[in-house]
C-alpha cells in the first residue's frame, strides 16, 4: 500500500513541507476514535452513520471504482461535513477532501430549486435583484398567510423561508479609512449571503479595524467563497479563480474574513496557478486573529457585567483551529465573563446547506445544542459562523458575532485617546 522513497532522515522535514502525505481511504485504522465526535454517529448510534463506514464507501468510489448502493449513498449524504473526525484521526485522514471528491463523482443534476439557488449565489446581481422583493415580502406581512396555505411546503421552500430575516439593501462602501493613527490597510471578504443578511458583523469588524488603525477595502468584484458548490459535488473553480485574482490585485497588508465557514473554504483554496494561490494564502487571516495580533493595549473598552457563552463552529474548531482566539479577544473587555458552551465538539446541525437538505437530522442536532444554550446563564451566545447563528437563533436566544460584542464596548473616546 505504501511506496517507499529513497529519502534520508535529514531530508524528511523538507519533504513533509513540500509534499504533504495524503492517506488512501483504505488506510483507515477502524480505531473508532471518530465515533465519539461524529454528530450523526452520536445521534443515530449507528455504525452506518459513522466516519469510518463512510470512508469505506468513499474507498469504493475513489479507489476501487465500484458503484455504491442506494443505502450507502444515503448514509454518505447524511454526513454534516463538520470534519470533527479529522481532529482525532490517528491516520490524519483528510476526510473533507475525500468527501468532496466522492460527492463530485456521484453528483446528480440538481433539482430546479437547487439549480436556481446555485445560480443566484453564483451571479451576485441576481441576489441583489432578489433582495428588494424579499424585503417587501416581509414588510407586507405575507409570511403568515403563505405559511398557512401550505404552498411553501409543497414547493420545498418551507425550511428555507423559515430562516429568512430582513435583508440589508444598501451595499457596503468600498473604502473605510482608519479612525485612529494609521497602521495599514486590509481587504474584507464579505461572502454572498452575509453581505445582505449579516452586515452587522461586517460593520462591527470594520469599526474595530478602523479603531486599531487599519483602513478597510471592500472590493465589489469579489464573489461567494464557493463552499456550497464544492461541498455539494459541483465545481467551485470559477469562484476560486475570481477571488484569488481580485484580492491579489489589491495593495493591502491582509485579506480578512469574518465568517468561519467562508474562512475554512478560503483557507483551502487550490487552483492551477500555484504561485497566485500561495500569494492569496500568505495574506489570508481570520479577522479575529488579525485583530488580536494587532491589538493596541491602550485601546479603551467600556466595562461589561454580562456573561458570554462561546459556541465554537465546526469550521472554526476543526478547520481553522483557532477557537482560543475568541476567548482571548473577548477577555479584553473589562468585567465580561466568558465561558465555553457545553459540548462544543458536537456540530449544531447547520452544516452550510445541511439544515435545508437534511432538516430532520439538523433539527435533532439543533435540539441538543439548544439544550446546552438553555442550560447556561449567559446573556448572549457568540458564534463566528453566520450559518450556525441563523440556524440556532430563536426569540429567546440571542446569538451575535464576537466582533459585534467587542465593537459595542469600544469607548466613544477612542479616536481622541488614540490620536
């Protein structure tokens, strides 16, 4: 199974850096460590719903080139793609990469609704045209009669419609100057959905960045990160090529992302132009990481007596692996109590589009996460992933991005003091 290379021990470090080893799916040790962290294995208590069984299915597809049964396909598709199994796998199995390859190989023509959704995400002008109509739909109160009619359920839009909130119609400006002594300029990746439904987080990030001395550029030509396409068996190459080109053309110190789901995708970009891809990756940062690294200790923050519970999204915990940044950043706020949410190792069920494609599975996982949230005495729950926040938010549960919490505590005297 292994091919031994004529390489000495003194060359090993350089070899590992230049040629990362990717295990064959058949090299799964069947140790079972992944069972304890896999959300579907925990919920269904079934080997068929475990990562190691899915790896066997993936091996049939990618290595043995064999067809899989309808039941195997069903269990493969029910994976929430949290990638928690990667964090504990002794074989360092690149499950996410192998899963995407398997999805691409078995992808079928999408339904009309799915095809429409992919087109709207791919062409941002369609998304912009859709927003005024959606805002009018909410303003006129059409949700209640339409839901009561049962039409949404018949056409497969009930779950998606239940998640919508009032969109922001005004786009972000292309440039926000620093409000204190200038230290540099950064570019902000806004995402496709978050640009309309989570501008509060983007504005909070800009406010904090400006306060620590960084001007912010928001390029209009950027596109969706491509995660929804790639994780559903479709090509994301167009998104990847465009975003690399757009951000590489900017004279900035860093390219920042706020949403961990998008950040996970951006951090794993691959393209035919290795040099351009490396240039993109060399300047890519989670906005939370960048802000923490460049935090001026003289920056005044107002005291808060609130308690914050930290939800760690799978994309942050298992791919970006920088969850501790959030705790360190929030602890900058005097008086704030910061505590982790129980069972942070288990996925909440959002999983990108998973909450729409597998609503029953997602609901079961969401119920477990709601129990963890309700058991806390926290005033607010923070999450760095918009999809998780959207899925978990209820009238009784307030979920914000940590940068929103931080931005609210910026002293009104910031500009005067810093200058």
